[in-house]
C-alpha cells in the first residue's frame, strides 16, 4: 500500500450509517405492512428529503436497500436531495419482516381482538411467529406478484408465509456478513436504508443484544443513526442518532405505541 503499512485497511475504523425508511402510508394508518408494497406518506417524503440534507456531507460509495418501494423511494429522494450519484443495490434480504396473516390489519383493532399483550409479542418478540398468510388472504396475490420481486427472481415459493425477528435475522445476517461486511472492510463508505425489523436484527447483532433487550428496541422512521466499527465490524462507538434526545424519544414512542383504530 502507498503508506507502506500492509495492515492499514485491516486496522481502520469504519463509519456505517443506517436509516429506517420514511413513514409509509401504512405506518401513518397504523397498519401491519410487512412485505406489502406501501407508498411513502407525505410526511415520509419530507423525512426522506431531511435525511438527504443530514447526509449531504457524507461521501458514500454504495447504498444498500430492500425490494420494497417505501425503502428504495426513500433512497431516490435522499440521492436527489444530496445531489449525488451513488451505486444502489436492492436486496430482498433487507426486506421488512413478513407479518403473515396480520398484514393489512390495523394494529389497534388487532389489539382489541387478540389483546394488547399478544399483539406486542407478535410485534416485538424475538422468535414468536404471527399466524401465517394463506393463499386466501386478500393481499396474498399483491405480494407474490410484486413486479419488483419477480424482476429480482423472487418467486412465490421463495416468499415466507410469516416471520419473526429471529427468522428475519436468519436472512439479514448472512447478507451482512457475506456481502455488506466485506465491502465495509475494503474501506467503502456504506449507507443502509431498510426497515424496522431488518435493522433491529442488525442492531441486535452489532451490539450483541439479548432477546430481552431487543424486544425493548424501537427504531423511528426517517432518523439516521451510525456506528463506528472496528476491523471485525464490532462497535467502537455507541449507536448515534442524528437528532436531539427529545426528538428521538418522541419518535420512538410513536413507533412503540399501538395507537387507536381511528389512526
């Protein structure tokens, strides 16, 4: 290497930025979304623009996102606001968890039907699976026939019927370790714009959180956070959100709550 230190890259620290996409229409309406391809809400569009403004001084080499519109539309708006052209890679492994039969249901109404405790377990537990989505579900065809999925070779047989955080992590973690991780170790500057559960899985791994600790973690939409990682992709600095504590608390509480059926 130019500086004569063959271990320069090996010993480097790497800053990686993560963002949960801007608010979707189904986030706004308090509906379980999962693999359904909901659009960004007006607030979600504004959040994506703000993300771009916050990240203008970052020179990213590559952006990873999912195959869901609310994530890659956020990426497009971020890039437009930054005024930069950056390589974007879409990967199904970064999709939100599949909420199974809960997909399309209002969270507050579901809590009234099944009980708040049960719904919170489905939402936030590590390994409890919601009821599976069967073929007669009114959104089944919309999901399995998503044109973007088909373009990327994702067929009906490849789509889960339901997922927990544990099963979501089983697809996210190998992608992190085998695809994103090596790119980071090469010294590339990486931005990941994905979803609440796929990012919670990565946070659990990076921070070595227990199953109990990850149940308490909520990630707000539209607020970037970063880690500085060492050569083994272990955190050198704690997770840092790009906002003040009051804003973070407010937005986390919004995500954590079930809300009301009128939402």
